[in-house]
């Protein structure tokens, strides 16, 4: 089986390009990355840095489930992207994040799942 495989750098560039194109299509200028998982996220900080160069505002916030400051903060952005970790993020927490975003009218642009 001949599968197409991307390097980490190529995957990051695809994620950045996808974000930029989706934001432009919807007229969004600011974006916030949120996660219910704890710990460091490989490459997400790099994605945030690259996006910061081409969009008005791009930040990585703590979980909106455990931080009132983050919950208030996400309302300032045009959209959010959920960043989750395989085998660490709980399905119920992801659903709660989506419900909060819907309740506060914060569009979810997409998600990144890290292995």
C-alpha cells in the first residue's frame, strides 16, 4: 500500500494554510486555540506563531472548562480551534467545550488532534 505521508513540518504548514484559508473565507481576523487536555502540545505553539504573522490575533488559551479567565477571553475572538490529545482528552470534556462555545456564540473553526 502506497500511502502519502507528510513530515511534521508539512503537516504544520497544511494546518496553518487551512486555518488562514478558512478564516479568510469567513471574514475572521482573530483566533484562539483552546484545549481540555493538559501539558505541552508539540507544534501547536509553532502554528500559533506562524498564524500570528498573518492574522490580527492568534493566541493559545488554557481550558475554558477550568479557567474562568479563558472562558471570558474566548468571547473576544472571532473563532476557536480545539486542540486535543489522543488518549488524554475526554470525549465528555470536548462536548462541554463545544457546548460552551455554542452557548457564547463562539464559532469553532476546527480541531487539531495530537498523537
